[in-house]
């Protein structure tokens, strides 16, 4: 079973490395030498850092244009909570949204 940070990472476009267990790579380029970004999932900081979590909140917000989401009565706004809530609450809501969104994509 995937950890919450792995779930967020995959939503964000990270993929598990074929050769290194628990290591994820992203297609984004590192500004140093232009190499792909990589990270062990244990070092992902979505649960501790706004710098990691807010791009995910922005991605969720951008999905508001997806007709599949608007057709569902279960849609909720994660982005509004990010302004007022502590990071732990926003992190929990992001996890709930991603699980819901992944189920919606399977339909």
C-alpha cells in the first residue's frame, strides 16, 4: 500500500524508479546540470513544507475546468482551505481529494 506522500507524488507526475526501490523520479529538470529530479519517498516533504504542498493545491485548483469533476456532486474545494488552515489539515484534504479523484478517473 502506498504512503500518502507516494500518492501525492504520483498525482504530481513522479514515477517510481525501476531500479531503485522507494526512489521516485520526476520529468521536471533540475536547474543544476539539467538532470531529472529524483528523491526517495521518505524524503518527500509534502506533509511538512508549504513549498512542496502548495503546487499540489494549485494543480487541484486547475482541475476545476475538468468536466468530470463538475459532474460529480462530491467535489470539494481544497484551495480555499489552504489560505486559513494549518498545513496538516490541508495535507489531509489533499490526500482525500487525490483518493477521490483517482476513483473518479477509474469510472
